[in-house]
């Protein structure tokens, strides 16, 4: 679950596994697998980052020994995108 903000400023949580599509049109609009559309204040990049962090936390809890490998992979990925 990731926390997001509606345009009216109210926060809510959504199951990120239900997000089918995130697009900027111009506000960030999420389309869920159910067809429901939700408009949020966060950018598409923010939604992606929150989803990745949530999934990484799930894996860290399920597979604690993989934490070091995931941290190293994230650092490498970040360094490649920043260069």
C-alpha cells in the first residue's frame, strides 16, 4: 500500500498492485485494474518511487538476507541514472 494525496489535500492509501497505468494529463491520473481513475497531487515519478519502495520493503521483510544485495543494486541503479 502506498500513501497518496487527492487534489483536495486528503491523503489515502492505495494497493499499488492495482495500478494499471499512471499518466500526466496534466494532473497525475491513476487508472486501476478495475477501471477506476484517481487523480493525485504526486507526480508519476513519485508514484513509481513509492511503489518501488513499498515492494522493496515487502521483500526485505520476507527475505531479510537479501537486504544488502537490494541496497547495493539500488545504489548502482541510482548512480547509473545520475551519470
